[in-house]
C-alpha cells in the first residue's frame, strides 16, 4: 500500500453513532431514517458503545417491560459515557421513540446522563438539536408534535443495499383502544402522499430491494393524497407501487379488522405482487372484553371477515395479536380467546400479558387480573398457538414454494429467505441467488422455519 506523503493533512476521524432499536418495525424504519440523516452529517454507524460519539436508544412504550429495559440500558450508557469522558471524549446520549414521547423530562430526572429526549415526530430535527447539545446548551427535551411534515423534512433516502425493506406509509392512531399508548405517543393518524411513497420505493428498488413491507399502526386505514389531490386507499397505493419494475413483493402491517375494505380484500386475489399473508390482530375472543377494549368489532365480525378474506385468497396465511388478562377477563372469557384461535387456525400470532399503561383508560379499570393468572393463561395460549405453527409449517412439507433469498444462512453454503407466507426457509444455495426468487422443494418443517432444496440444484 502507498504511504501518505509526510506532512499531508489527515482526513478528520468520522463521528460514530450507536443506535439500539426496541419494539416494532416502525422503530426499525425510524432508526434507519435517523442513521441516514446522520450519515449526511458525517456519522458512521458502530455497534460498539465505547467508540460512539452519539448513542441513541430508539424506545418502545407499548408494555411496561419494554419501557423499563430502556432504563437498564441507560445505566450502561452512563458508564460508557464516563469512561469516554476520562479519555477526554464526549458522548451525547439520546433517548428517542415512544418512551421519550411519553416520559419527556422524567427521563432526564431518572437518568441525568441523557442529553437529548426526542419524540418520534421530531427526528428530522436531530442534526440541529445535536448541534445545540454540543454547544453546551444543557439537556434538551423535544416532544412536541410539530406542524411540518417529518418525512418531507428528512433527507431523501440513501439506504444501504438490502433485499427487503420497510416503508412507513401511515403513522399514529385515532382508534383509542383502551389498553394502548400509541394514540398518545405517535399522535393522530396521518398518511403520507402516494407520490412521496412511490419515490421512496423506487429509491429502495434501485438499491436492490425486491420486497417492501408497508408499515402503519393502522396501515389499512391509509388514506394518503393521490393524483389530483384525491384521497387514495391502501389498495390504491399498493396498485401504484406494484407498477414499479423490479419490485417483486409487497406486504403490509398492521391492519385493524374495522378497516379491511372490499377493495383491499379483492387485491389479495388480483395483485400477484401482494403476498398472501395478513397480520390482523383480534386481541380477545369475548365480546364483552372486546367492547371494554373499544375494539368496535365482535368475535363473530372477525370470523365473518376471515371468511371473506379466505374466499378471495384461500391460501392466505393469517397472523394476529392477542392480549390475555385484560381487566375483568374471566376464565370463560379466556376460553373464548382459545376457541377463536382454534377456529381461525393462525399461521402466526403474537401474544401478550395485559400491561397497564399510565394514562390509558384500561389501567384504572376495576378487575385487574393477578400476574399469576395472566402468566398461566399466556402459557396455555402459547401452547395452542405453537401447535398451529407446527400444523401450518408441516402442511408445506413435500410442496414447492417460491423463496426470495435475503441473506447468508447459519451454515456455510446456505442462504435464508422467505416464502410468500412469510415462513423462513433455509436451503443450500450459491450467494448469487441473494435477491432472487427461486423454487424450493420443502423437505423439513420446524416450528419456526422450513428447509429444502432448490429445484434443479440437487
Ligand atoms: N395497531 C395494531 C392493532 O390495532 O392491532 C397494534 C399496534 S400495537 C403496537 C401491537 C400490539 O401490542 C397490539 O396489537 C396489542 O396486542 C399489544 N399491546 C398494546 N398495548 C398493550 C398493553 N397495554 N398490554 C399488552 N399488550 C399490548
Ligand atoms: Fe393501539 Fe392499534 Fe388500537 Fe390504535 S388500533 S389504539 S395502535 S391497538
């Protein structure tokens, strides 16, 4: 290698940012956008806190456990900040995301090492706020819901090369389920315009992305501005995105049963780029509990909806979210949840113990269920859900599925990808197949993944 000439000016050391993401896919997307905004300011990402000039925790407030994890991480960041300070280095500690929004000043009180508290609607202001912190203006808390459009103000996307990507199309929620903090932390529902989303998707596809998952807390309630300023539904947005050459697969999450419109259901039949997988939370099987949750659908409504969806796309894989131990839930109510899981037959499900969240109506309702009862119900429910995984994955053994290979597998010579039904599939495959959709004959099913051989590669 050529030596630099003596006396030549050295390039300044790049600044390094450590980002840890908690919670949902929307936080993953937000972290990527923050990293991109910081890259324009000369930051590169690091996984080592000890070398980070800036450490960001992008946090989740949905359940108590998720929020408390942040404080234990802040203890570790405080120690790293001290160690770096003893070497004369500055570390700016930032708490972003929904804990930042919900707890604001309280974070600085509990964790004085924090320099910046930043709500999810203000990420575009990150460079400007960091400059203020560096000037020694003291700790800053920015948790307003600004008037300007965060997405419009963020720099255009320059994502890293990848096969799959998230794209936030809708944010916030006006549904006010009585257990949920989202309407308070993410604000009212907003939808991004179709043109901006098509532009962002095209940039992703130019970087090699073949599959995009559209994100929103109520993604099927999407109603962004389309051509001639007219509101466009999620089905309309998907139709526009499906025209992008090179984009092979489209998914969306999370949907509310109340917003599952006929045109979206029909699109599952008509649009081959739209994958046969639908995450449709039902939360509880007893109508009394659903009413107390303010879900505005009954168990029967949910079953009728599933019937309509399966009539349009019989092979669709369904996934859901379920809460056990909502205030006043009895054993008989919980049995209805189990019955609904068994009747529908889910390919996948997330299940949670009800966690009282400050400021939400359910947190002060009578009949809070004891922890040991919630634990026992969750255990029973998870047994039923796992039996469902085994049935769903077992049913594809001996069949051929189209797999989009995403990355290297655990073993040498292996790639891993996803079936149309979002199942993880491992197969021996050359690296050149990354980003390709390939027929794989499925030989084995485990509860959480499949393995097989590529057609024509035996
Ligand atoms: N918008 C989606 C919907 O309507 O179903 C869900 C968004 S939320 C981020 C994800 C899941 O977290 C919810 O579906 C619910 O099952 C769970 N969740 C929300 N608040 C909860 C709480 N207080 N305790 C336990 N689980 C909760
Ligand atoms: Fe929370 Fe979803 Fe209900 Fe909105 S619809 S309040 S995000 S659970």
